[in-house]
C-alpha cells in the first residue's frame, strides 16, 4: 500500500497543490492527503496534533512556527507572492478599482460583498480593515457575506447576482469557475502576501515532505504557479 503524505495548506495555495498532486503521486508513490483552510484555521489544525508532513501558509507564519519548533528549521521555501484582488461574476461588467475613490464607489454600488473570515484569514482581515479605513462598514453591514475561507466565499459569489463583488487572494479567484478577476487592490490598499512551505516537526515522512516542498517551490512548477496567480520572487527558481 502506498504511503500517505499529509499536507495542511492555506486556501490561497489550494489550486497549486491540486494541480501538482497527480504528478507527484505518480512519481513518488505517495498519496497526498491535503486539508485546506484559512491560515489561522490551518495553524490551529497543526497545533491540535493532526497528522502533518508539509505545512503551507504565509511566509511570516512559517517563520514564526519554525521559531517555536513546530516546523523543521531550514526546510522553508517560498512558493510565490499573491495579490489580494477583486472578483466579480464572469457575466458581470468589471468595476473600476484603480484608486481608493473608485474602489469605495464599487463597494458601495455592489449588491453584496463576499470575503473570507476576518479573524482567521489574511485577505478577510484586510477587507475588514479597508471597510473601516473607508468608513463604509456600517453602510455596507447588511451586504457583507463572510465565509470560513476564500474558496468558499468565491464559490458563493459565483452563484450570486451580477451586482455582487468579492475580495480574496487572486489565486482563489483564478481557480473558481464562473468568476472574473478584476484586478489587484489599488494603492493604498494593495496587499501582496508571500506563501511558503515547510516540513512539519512531527512529519512521518521527512524525505517525501521535502520532495513535495521542492516541487511546490522549484522550477518544475513555475508555469503552474504563474498560471495560478503567483508572482515569482526575486531569486526564486524559474
């Protein structure tokens, strides 16, 4: 029976993991069992003692968990940078979002705003902060649609009316059928998040985990990363 590689992964990297999973399983003989969710939720799963060989979240969180000894030192590799972006249904006209003023107007004109958990997800916390900075949270309160993670929020957006708008990581938008990526958030609200992978301290298959981390961040998957919405980092494998 093939061995199993347990992967705990932020939702922003789900599409890439799924795109690479089949080739990795055929080449390694390992079966990948992946759990996806908001970064805070995935951290909580790791700390609950759930099986984990590979851990994939924001670069900052990876560094913190290596410092605390929960991930193996020296195994961290950056996958790429992801922009927080605006989405609409593919059938809807894209709003103008090239300035703070136009973004505010687009949000106020929307029938609903779909976004991930403001406590556990990177993008969700950023959306909540934007609404506060624009002083429109109260005006939009009845139209806010918050879900456990970006993938769920975007699936729900795909089934909404054409007046709805969404905000989450660009990778989650690209991998959701029925949506169009309008563009990254404008200054001063732009947010680019680096995602990385590392081997868990309690990994049962350290060698297999390292191979999967190398695949995620290495040159062999560069085209898949670009197609999925990742921006390459300076000095990264291409």
